[in-house]
């Protein structure tokens, strides 16, 4: 069976690796699983066929034989459970890695997404200038805590895991805002994630779809 994932036909980020299919591509590369990509337009995402795979009309989706999944956290967890390379073998360490997966998506990402919304989609609102500093402070509160916990370690809990994959993916969304540069250890942490060969392959595959055509 060939794994198939869905991705934007034209990603809103222009191929900068911020679309969530990049997280799934990265996980697949880390565990050495080949995959195919079915590109969908924004119109396709609301069509019945895609809604049968993702009831909220988003990407990515994951299909492997009779199994279909949506939500990046679920997909990455499935891959990490099924294939070696993303979760430790020791039960306690494995549980901690899974905890970091949840922390990335449930604790760290929400204020970051709020910042993305404030900077891009609400910038023209009359109250935007007053609200933006408050949103940034909420992000900084989380980054303060994460930076303190990471310290000078390479990864969140020993060896690289699915927890790091998702946390780095989440933190990458901060790069356009400049907030990541305020935390030297977190910026270095993200850079280590981007330097992994599996990430480089995943990024290149996503960029190739969205790169401008040569003139």
C-alpha cells in the first residue's frame, strides 16, 4: 500500500514550510516511509470527497490502505507508533515524548496562531495596534517557560522525538514576527530541527510545489 497525503495546490505561505503538510512530510521522512501527495485547491477542500477524509475541510489528510486520518498530531503520532525513529523505546521516555507532542499543539501553538491572526488577518482593524502587544506578550509568556525548560539541551527530553518535530514546526511560525530571535536557545533549537536531513527533504518537497516558475 502507498501512503497518500493531501497538500495545498498553492500554499498560502508560498512554500516556506509553514503549511501543516510539512509536519507530516517530515515525520514520513524521519521514519523512512515513501508517500505520494494529492494536491487540492481551496475549492476541492470543501467538496464532498475531501470532506469525507477531513470533516473540517482542511489539509493534510493521510491515507494508507483502509485507514484515513486527519489532524497532524494524530497522523504524526500514528507514524511514530507504527515505525521506529520518533518515539523512545523506554516506556517512561516514550510517555514524556508524547506529552511534548500534546504540549506543542495544545499549549504553545494556540497563542502563536493568535499572533498570526492578529498580524495578518486583523492588521486593518481599528483596535489592532492596541491588541497586538498583548498578543505578543502571551506568546512571550509561553516562550519564557519553554526556553527555561530547554536550557542548553539539544532536544526537549534526551534524543530527538516526535515531540521535538511538532514543537519545532510550531515555533517556525514565529519567524516572520521576530519573536523567536529574542530567545537564543529556542532559535538554535529550531535551527537544529531544520538542519535534520529528513526536514530538509520535507521542506524541499513542499517548496518544489510552490516555487515560482522560472521566467
